[in-house]
């Protein structure tokens, strides 16, 4: 896959040049929402990096290929890069090349105590990227590895066995005679490419990915896991590493692999080829006529069965998280895959400024509210839209945007699905929100300024006072997600933004607020009218509250995923759609429910 729709946004001052980078032993973590990695401290080491002069996508969409060789100097890195034509491939496919330097004693695949832990070192190499001279970073779910020697192959096998979440995909060959797969392996699924003879690792892959379906692509045998076909192992008879073999592995495996950190060992998901799927991109487009001609960016997806028809279709928006971009949000949510099956249109907009949504509708920044309203009118000109079925969803700061739009425009939206953040656009203004997020407001403000209701708050209250709307909303979170909260789940105190958000929507939808917390029988700490456990090993805690209105509809719901930090899971999107799709917004503002 070579999808060029991902906008090239990162350019290094050393683009197209192999440079040396320091990897400090104290750099044992890189903490940023959705892209965090943690390692153990170790020795000060180094690596060589190559950032393509052609540029890279945003960090959340940028892949990293670490090439492990036995040499530790620039000459060995340069020679290998040229022999395998890795620089050419990086320029064409826009990914970062890293050449971690081994210790004097070689790669520590034997886990010798007197040597540095190489598994931690490899992760520190990734963590060093944002602060590197190259100034281009990648995404932790797309860290790939290529072994150019038996010792390097052994280290990658060890990484797969002992730290699988840090190994999205690996390409390796035979092992040294003194290496065997560790008995303490976590035995988790792994995507990998084995070139040459390595029966022991091939057998390991078939076991941990079992049961598998076998197919053939030329001389390469492909085994896809039946549990998750995105987990694949490739067995190639080629006994020698070549430029052609690496290019083949990139196109068939690396370019399509992504391992989201949304579970203990991550979840494999096939990457989206946006161009092949028929996405339409509008990058820096000023045609909407809002925000004084501001150049907005958004991506549209119309399923094949709707293209060229006059059939009215529902419309769904997905708002990416803070410091993210729309196509990252598209892969994260997979709404376009659900749209293919269910027959609705999806729009993935980009926040107007600073990669953060103006969920307060603050007048000092472009109005993302006006942006979304203009997008609705734009989409109506492109394809007939069922205006009674316009839905909103979003992750993290996009969840704040979803909450804000839901309470500000209940006359337009039929339902919403918010993932991993609360209704800060309503409860806080722009200044106080940054305090809530521990980001620093960047100035000195009076108490009155911090407590002043946001424009979103004022608009929402005015709308609700004029008509007693109902708003179906499903909130989602991870049980390990403490970002933006006063503590993590379970909720045990009223001094909690989640509880304030939950109570707000309960009251909005005429649902009794009490009882609310200290339910020791549920992992969320909340009482609900209904609590169900869904998914494999009952991972998803699904709670519903019913309105006191006639019909007693479950207008407010909460889904919390076990073992999940600040992330999302595709199954939550499926649950969200199953909730939202039954609701319509009538022209008089009332709500209709269709089974």
C-alpha cells in the first residue's frame, strides 16, 4: 500500500541525510496522549537516523523502521542503507529510518545482567525522536523492525516474546546457535516476516497466531489469524536479505500494519488506503465561507453504494483528539467501515487552530461550531442528506466537541457518541479548561474571568430554556484512563468532571440523578438502570439510564473498556452506532425512536 492522501507535514533540517542521534539512558519515557511509551532507564547510547527529504506525515500517521545491524559506526549504517535501498524506499513511502547502535559486546539477546537491556534501548530510540536533531517523530503503534543479522534476529524474537506491544511488525531470519525462544514468553499474537530458514520462529508465530488460514502470494506463504485477519505472518524462501525482499515486505506487511495500544498487548488493525477507498480530501479549503474565509481541512467518505444515487443518507461527524489530525481519527475510529455496511456518510474534520477544538465557541478563536454547521450545508449540496439523522462523535478533545455540540445544537443532531472526555466546553471556559487539563493557562486571570460561562454554556442553556429537548448520548472511556479526571475509575467522589458530565446529561434527559456513586459492585463505581458486560471476556462494561418520559428510552449510556488507557476500541464504535442509529430528530425538535 502506498497511499499518498496523508498530508506531508513534518520536514527535518537534516532531511535526506544520515545523522547521529544521542539516546540518553535517562530518557525512559515519552508521555503524550495516545503516543506514550515507557521504558526502564539504561546506558547512554546512540543511533543513526534518516528522515526523508521528501517529508513525513504528522507524527500520529508516521511509521518508523528500525534497522538492526551488528556494526556500530556510520559507515556500516550507510552501507546497509544503500545496499537495501532503504533511503529510496523511505523517500517514496515517507517513513523514518533508525539504525540503533549495538553495544561493544553485540546485541544482548541473552539478557546478560552486566549489559544494557536492549529491549528497553529500542523503545528509548523511539522516545528520543521528538527531542532529536531530526525533529520528526512517529507513532508508537507503527514501530517496525528489520534484522540484518542472526544476533539482531534473536533480539527481535525476544522483543516479540517479552514486549509484544512494542513490536508492531518485524522482519527477521535465522538465529545464532546459542539462542532459543524464551520459556517465559508472553505468547501474544505477532505480525512478522521470516526470510530464509527459521523453523523455530515460524512455528512460534503459527502457534501464537493460531488458528490460521494459509494463502500464497508468489513465493511467499501467508498465514492470517482467524481470530484477527490483520495479524499475519509471511514465510519467504529467500535466504538472503535484498532490496527487493525488503520492498516486498514493506508493501505487503509493514505499510498495512498498526498495533493500537488500547489493550494490555495492543490490538492489530489493518491500515486504511484512503485513496483506494474513495475518500475526498479538502485541505486548506476556504470555500465554506465561514470564519472570515479561514482555510479549513476536512475529509469526506461516501460509501460506494450511495455514490451517484439520490438516496437520502444519514450523516456522521468524527472529531479527532487534541494534537491529532483527521485521517488518524479515521483509522482510530473505523467509522467508514461501519458506513459501508450501514449506508451512511462520514466527515472527518480538522480542528481550526492548534490541533484543538474550540469546544467553548470562544470568540478569540475561529468558530468550530460555525465550521461544522457550514459542513452540513456543504454535504447537503454534495449528496442528499437525511437531516433527521445527523450524528456526532469524537475522541478526547473531539469528545469535548461532541458534548458541546450536542448541548448547543439539540435541534440539529439526533444523537452523539463521545469517547474519553467530558463536557468541558459547557462546564469551563477557554481559560479554566487549561487549568482543568493541567496544561497551564499561560497568564494571570481573575477569579471572575475563570468562572465566566463559556459561549457554549450560554447557547446550550438558551436552547434548553426555549424547548425541552432530549439528546441521546453514549459516553465511552477506558477503565485505566485518568486523563482530564480527578482520579481514575471507579468514580467515588462528586468532585469529578465525569460525574458532573453524567449528571448533566441525566438531568437534560429527565433521568433521576440519584443514586450515583459508590457502587462497589461495578468497576465504574456507578449505579445504573441496566449494567451489561459485552465482548470477549466481558471487556466492555455497558451501563444505561432510562428517561422518566413515556417510553422510558435509554437516552444516556456509558461504555467503559477494561484494560484500556486513553485510547479507543473499534468495538466501542459498533456499540455506539447500535445506540445512535435508532434515533431521529424531528423538524419540531422532538425525538423519534425507531426499533
